[in-house]
């Protein structure tokens, strides 16, 4: 993956993603989930396939630009989700479980130490 741009506006990142993906270029928006948890502002827009980076740059300046080798973007994202070890929707749950386990361990330690 190659970093295309960063923005403070989540909606702007989603607009860029839609525009570039219409050209047949899969895009990943990073920081979108973390923005809700940590309230950090920076959202990154990544071109998923390195060889399509130049086409993505052109798609930013030319709305009707199509990639030289377009990809079925929905199929690409589906394949990534199916092969991902930790899908994005699991991260908040994993953080919650880790916090509960850590807090429980602390309570047990505090009771046994007293």
C-alpha cells in the first residue's frame, strides 16, 4: 500500500475513496475507526495496490480517469475481509476484552496482596 494523502476531515477521505474507487482502484481509509475511539483527527487515504498509485493520483485531478488495469473494487475488499485475521469490526471488541481482563487481573492481584 502507498499513502496517497492525509486529511483531518473523515468525510473528505470518504469522498476521495469513492472518487478513486470509481476508477477501479481499491482504496483503504486508515484511522477511520480509531477516530471514533481516540478522537484523533488524522485520516489517511491509501492506495491498496502499489502499481495503481499513479492512476490514483490522476484520478484525483481528472474525475473521469480510469485505471489502466482496473480492479473489481468490491471483490477486492471482500477478499481482504475474508482473509483478514482481525477484521476491523473486531478491534473495539478486542480493546474492550483486553481492558476487562486487565482490570480483573488487577482486582485479583489487589485482593490477594492485601
